C-alpha cells in the first residue's frame, strides 16, 4: 500500500511538473509574440522617418548624412527581419505554422540567394563558388518562402563569419534515396565540436573565437532548423577550428 501511495504521489508530481512546464512555455510564447509585435511599431517608424529624411528636397542631405541615414535604414530593416524570424519561431512552436510542400527548383532558389548576398559578400571580400548548375532540373518538396529564408540565413552566416578573401562553396552531396543534399562550406574560423547543437538554440552566440562580428548567429540558425523540420528535411553541421564550417541540408526530392 505504501509503494502504491508513493507511486501515485510521484505520478501526480510529474503531471504537475509537466503542466507547469506547459504553462511556462505558453507564457514565453505569448510574451515573445507580444514583444515582437510591440517592437515592429517603433522599428517601422525608424525606417519610415529615415526614408523621409533621405527624400528631403528642400534641404537635401549632404553625402555623409545620406550615408548615415542609409546605415540607420539598413540596421532598422535588419532588426525588423530578426523580429519577423522570432515570430516565425513562435508560430512553429505553438503549432500555428504549417507547411504545404510544393515543387521547388533548388537551383533557382540557390541562384537567387547567392545574388541577394552578393553585395554583402563584396563588402566582406568573400567570393561565392556555386557548383550547382543554374540550369539543372533539380526539384525538391518544400515551401518556397521557407526554403529561400533557409538559404539566405545560411549564406548570411557563411559570409559574415568568413575570413577576408574567403570563399563560400555550394555543392550537391550524396544523400539517401529520394533525397537531395546541399552542402554550404565556408572558410571561416570554424565552430568547436561541443557547440554543434548549441548554435541552433535561439539567441546563442559564438564568442571567443569569432572576432569583429556584431550579430549573433542563433535566431537565423534556429529558423533554419525548425523550417527544415516542418518540411521533413534535416540540417547538420561539421566544422574544424581554423578551417571553416560546412552545413548540409537534406531535402525530400519532389516526385511527380
């Protein structure tokens, strides 16, 4: 009888702990959603007013002022993008965000992402080596917006955390049957092996061995991992300190 009572008490305590955890999780989700919406209003004001200043015709800005306004605008848009991604993570965690797979041309998505990142790459003196033929008929089962965000996030990190004069290589690698695998390799400082899982945690940032980088890596990589999961894909990482990092994406091949 004593054993039965103890077991019941243990089960009740476990149920209470699970319930408390679910309540805390819901509170966190609601807080992040509300915070994200609250942040959007002042951010849109910053972006809007910076654009108005730049369009001023009666008292036009000089070149230096115009450059400063462009930086304000760029930072505002970057923050707005981060806020949007936090909201996306929240929607996935709360089960709101669903994925309806479509036939997506992998080479077209990659070509667009590389083009979008070309200015950032030039500014960082990093070159792209896209070994995936832009005319190839490779189709994957994916959500077009989400797969585009995945490549933008990974290429952004691959450029940002690279060395001056470094390279970002995109290539197809061997995958399982009915799978398409893409490797994105950089020539940066690399990631310690014990951080492989941590880098996908929201707001985690690499510190000691990554210098002169003001942006965290966590939100973007969290989005990558969660988007891949809801598209029934996978993301993995391999790295060697001093030699760079390789992210591998495994997509489901589109079957007509």
